């Protein structure tokens, strides 16, 4: 069973940066599409970024600010978040899709981490 664990969340001021990590165990992530999602209080969970092998995709709301990447040796996917805004606040989840297709819909993903809180506030 693939297990995912997120880390790296925290409190940051507007304009600041954070790097989230999604560490996998049980299976290699090499053949999975991996996505990052976020959920703000009272809102639906939304797709932020996802990665297919070496191709990456970002939602319009984070283009130019967030970067998703993989470290195959560490079996980990990262989300580098720069120029953070208060509206980026939420619980961030990573997810893995065994079919390899990925996408911004949560229905595409089979495995989920427990989430890490990101709060952007002055």
C-alpha cells in the first residue's frame, strides 16, 4: 500500500515562501501521477499542481508562483510556493494516481496524505 506523508507547512507572511514535501513509502512514486491539492475553510478541495513523469501543470491561480518537482532518489515530490498570498491559506494535500493520468480533479487520485496546514498572514 502506497503511503504519503506531507510536511513543510506553517505560518508565513504575505510575499514569503514555503516548500512542501510529499514523502512516499510502500511503493516508488516513479509510475504515479502526483498532485497537490488545497482546501480552505468552507471551500471545496481544489487542485493546485500535478506532475506526470517530467511534465508539470499548475492551476491559473498559482502559475508563476508555485513549482512542483520530483526527487526520484528520495521518492518525494515537492511544492515550492513563492510570493504567497493570504488566499493561499489552507490545508495542502498530496495525492497519487496509479493510472498516471493525473489532473486537477480529486476523483482521479487513489492515495492521499493527511495534509499540512499553510497559513499566510501578517
